[in-house]
C-alpha cells in the first residue's frame, strides 16, 4: 500500500477493511473473535475494539505461513467450538450471508472443511479447488497444478470454515516441506481426505472475495461496494438520478422517495427523511435530515447538523453542529455553526454565526419566525428572540428581545458630487 497506515485500516465507504470483516462475521453469528496480528498491533487493536469490544488478539511474531497464522489462536481453537471461520481482514466484501452458508454446511455434519471459491475470469496465478464428485479433494497452487488442473476455473479465495472438533488436529498436521518452508492452510484439505473426513467448496461471485494488496485493488473494491450500496438504496425506495456519480457510506440511510441528484457525497453517519430532495454537488457528513427537506445545490452539512421537516438549505450554505427547525430557510451563501434556528425563521444571504473567537466556540440561539437580514453577523454567544428582525448588514453582539428590530451598522453618509470630482481629479 506504500502507507504509514496498516493495510487493513484503509477504508471502504467510510469504514476500515477490518471493520467490514468484523461486522460481517458478527452478523453471521460468531460469538468469539480472535484477531491474529503482527508485531505492532496497537492501531489494529484500537479499531477492532471499536467494532467488536470482546475481540481477542494473538500475535504472530514470525510469518511462517497461513496455517502458522491460524495456530497463533491455538488456545481458542482448542476450546472445540462448533465451527471456526478463518477469514482475512484484507478481503472485506464477503457478505454475512456467505459466512452463514459456510457455517450451515458444516452444521449438516458431512464435512470437516468448507472452502470458499470463485469462478475467475482469468484463473492464472490462483490456487485451484479440485472437486471430484461434488467433494473438494485438494487445493492446488497454480505453480504445482497439472495441465488439466490449470484448466479448472474454480479458484481458491483462501477463506475457510473448519469443524471445531477436528480443526486443531488438522492444523497441527500441516507441515512445511515446500519451497518456502511455510505452513500452508490449504494443506488441510488433503490432510482431511487422508483422515477420511469430507470437504466441500462454496462458490461465490469473484467480486465478493476481492483481496486488497495495493491502492488499485482498494479502488476496485470501493467501486464494488458502492454498487452494492446504491442498489440497496434504490431497492429501498430512494431515487439516485445518476447512481454512478453518488458516493455513499456504509451506514447511509435514505428513506423512501428521497431524490439524490448527481455528484452528491454522503460521509459517515447520515440519515435522510422521506421525500427529501438533495441537489447536485452537496456534501453531507454526520448529519440528520428530516422529511421533505430541500438541500443544495452545493450545500455542506457537517457533523452535528440536524434539519427538521420542510427545511430549505440552498446553494453554498454550510451547517455544522446546529439544529434548524421545521420550515426554516437558509437559502444562500451562509454559515450556521453551533446554533439553534427556530421554526419558520428566514436567514438571509451571506448571514453567518460567528461561533469561534480563536480559543473557544459559542452558541447562537434564534427563536421561531425570526428574520435575519442579509450579510448579518451574529457574534456568539447571543440569543435572538422569536419574531425578531435583524437589519441587513448588522453585527449583533447582544441579545435581541422577541419581536424587536435590531440594527448594528454604521449610519449611511452621502456626499453629493464626490464621485464626479474624484474621477475628474484622476484624469488630470
């Protein structure tokens, strides 16, 4: 990845690869999770604990192969669970339903191993799943495969489910008599066959088992995940006018009849209520949008923004850590930060809340049915009463009573003929 960040902490749709995998295995019913990590796992541990607080960790001090890595969790494996899923944190798109199918296949009792495979468009370089009479008999690396075996198109995804009662014995039987001197997890299939245990293969789509080793593969996985998220949003009743131009996060929630115009970006933590229109080039993150809102174009909602029903947020308006009440309008070129805006209040073009003094942040409170004139600056902390009227161009530094008119600007001065005299002087 050419990165200071651990590979598995690189993000897809706003969530790390590791978090995607942990979420999927938890949804598939895993009740104990052991993460095998390298020698400096602090960042990985912190991320894992945020998703699966009960996760445990095992350190693989030496990298001696995939079976060696799994055996770093020997203590947990020895407990004899019903089944053990061996998954990779850099293969983040496997669905919970797939893990559940692997577990179900083991629960039927015929097999000791279920390996995940896919039909590759180009199988060159991949290990092959060798299946005879519906039974998986071996996993053959490409370089070790015969000419006939290289013709097999079902490739090894690397992920496995192992019968819990037999897993430790199979893993401990893996040797390292190979060119690299490593212990390969794939060898357990042949070992199981030699012991008279069955094994089977479960086939999934190739894009579900994309492994990520560089930035190009990360981008390919992002494209796959975005396609899933867009399809789910549309199936749930939202309209994406140009789906390919809309970027969603893993947790984006769009209610029915939401309309999203082209080139909208949803960061993490956004929910949008029924019937809302989000116009082009808007960016939302950590925001709650009520029903029947009109947002954008070119609007930005930052974390903590909460819009009530029927709110209008127009072009080049930014809202951060603020509540905007039902029916309020902020239609042009405004910044609203650390504020509460009452219902049906109108905020004119260019009006801002001055929430930061260089050291701390302060709140602005505006009551219902107030009118904030264009190019007004509300210097927090300040309260504007319900029904109050702020004259255009005012700088408001004191609280304003309900239904009052507040003006905070210099008086206008006019000098007749000054402009003509000035131009004549310049022309000489």
